[in-house]
């Protein structure tokens, strides 16, 4: 087909395309213009600049590159985190952003790291490097959390990362209800419920029990939090039910609500309960103090009894000698009424939502390397990106009336077709008005203008004390 010589060189090769619905034809051709589907990331990049992320990464750099053609370590980590935020689910997917020249301009990067560069970055991490680099980064983010007069609810939970193959260190057969017998890792997480913030996380071997190392894990989490924030209550499921862990909480004078495991010894005590306080026609509550045979002291138990209904799924355990009901049993050291204990624990459901977001929306379980600590570092990078998204939402909406999941932010805020242009000596990002453009994101930029500037660690007592 003969084309006009006045056409741009990239338009000399084109193909006619017929729309699926309706008539007419559309010509498809290449363009040399810098086009990006993630023009909305400009808001998030502005936020990262406002909080001083680049300076913080430079001060905590895990290594000093020696090659003259090197990538800055901070650029590699930011490149990986942004790739995950926009939807990468494999290390190979990060290569898609290497061709996004508009995004490179927004970041001020001449080139974008490849998947091999990112893999080599994480392979440098040993256990010592994980502690040396990531713990100060977490303390830096914690110092920016809002102060709550009543304190935070600290929710503990574990999850399963299924693995394929047999070369990943730490991958072992353990509890895996969805894929029994498959190798896995068994991460442990501590989440501040009110802030939607992952305070601490461990990557563990797949055969580790839910509560294995829980006391040491919680001790590290409290050390990270320091004295600048208070814990209102620790909430955990039956996987953390044990005398050693409960004694640790009591020694620290931490209020707690933990789901009790219905052992035969505890069931025998439930059968003796004769007095119940009715909440409504379906629910009743009661309480008692009881000492299990291997415990050092007796503790308070709160019981919720729910009548089984045909039109609604009941939550709890059935007892053969008490048909028609399901039971939920909590052990606690709090003096509140049984109803308040039950309602408070129901708020722990948010930790399962945060874990689902990490796995299903940020693919935290998909980035696996052969080295255990390289895998843990990649996992921590995803969690760190999740925390940055939470901090971003508090920056643009300090009251955080509506929490947006990572996938919602990706499609509503970060995804916006844009073209990079130039006016004189200035680069201009033309954002598509049909996708909301700059006008719909202008309130976010205005909020960031009033966001407090990053404080030097020399003058920030919270960071100094945490270190």
C-alpha cells in the first residue's frame, strides 16, 4: 500500500482495523511519543518526594555499588515497589515499565531496572542485611503514624504462601488447606487495625506452627513501635492460644483477646454452664474463670452461644452434647463485659482483609527466590509498599473516612492515560481528561502541599529513640 511521504516515519507502517461494533475503519500504527497508562502515579510519586523516601533509602543503602554503569539501590527498590503497585505479579512483569519513558521522566530516572537487576538486588540480602536495612525503614514509617489517644489494636495472624518446585529454602510441607501436601512458607504478621499498617512480619518455614516464635515476634514488634504509640489490645485467633504466649502478654501488661481452642478439658467446663445472658433471640453470652491442667494460673473465659438458623451460616464450633447451637470461646484479661469483648474481637476481621489484599492485589506470595532471606526481603518490599499506600491515603485524606484497597487505588487514581510532551525547556505530562485527568487528581496534589515536610532524623526524637 502506498502512503503519503508527508507522514511521520513511525506512521509509514500501519494496518487497517475494523471496529467490532459499527462501521468505518481505524488505522493502527506505531508512535514515538512517550505514552504511559499510569499518569496517575504522578500523585503517588509527589507523595514519595514529600516524605523524603529517596533520602531515607540513601541513608540506609544496603550496599554501595562499585560499577560505573550501576543502578542506585534506592532506584531498584522503588522500581520494584511501583511495579507491584501497578499490577506486576512476577519479577519478569517489571520489564513492562522499562519501556515507559513517561514514567521514567516522572521518576527522574534515565533507565528502569530490569528483572535481573531486581533479582540481583534481593539476592544480596542475608539475615543480617534484612535486619540492618528493613528495621530502620519500618521505624521511619512508624514515626509518621497518627497518634491515637486510646491506642492501636494489634492483630496477629498467619497465612500460607504455596510454593512450586523444591529449590526454595524454607519451603516445607505443613498446614495448607487449599493445597494439602504442597510445599509452602508460613508468614506471620502483626497489623495495627486502625491504621491499616503492617507493624511487623516474618517469613517462616512452611512447617512452622501458627504460634511458633509468637512471643519473640511480638517482642520485636513492640520494640519497633517503641514508646511513641500505645497498644490498646492484642487480638489473635486460636493458633496463638497457649499458656506461654498468654503469660508473655500478661508479663507485659498487654490487654488481650484470644480465641480459645476447644479441647476436651475446656468442653467439659462448657457443659457445666447453666446461666446465660440473652443478647437477643439468637445470641447469648456468659463467662467463667478456669485453669487448664497445664496452666500456671486460672484465666477469664467469655463464651458466645449462637442458635443455629436454617437461613444463615453460623460462626463457631458445635458440641455433640449441646445440639442446636454453635459456640465461640475467648480467653481475655480485660474487665469489659462479655458483649464488649465479643464486639471488640469482631473488629479483628480487618487483618484477614489486609492479608487478602497483600496476596490477591499485590501478589506478595508470588515473588520467590531460591535464597530464603532474598525471598523474605522481596516479601518485606511488598509489605513496605502496602504501608506506603496506607500512608499515602492518610496524606491526601487525614481523616481517612474511606479506606481504599490497593487495587481500587490502582484503577481509580494511578491508572490514567497520559502523553509526555515538552514546552520550551519544561516537560509536560498531558493526562487524559476522559480518565479523570489532572482535574480529578488536583485535590490530592493540594492535600500534599499541606503535608508536613520530612524531618531530619537529627531533629526527630521519635526516630532517634526508635533507633
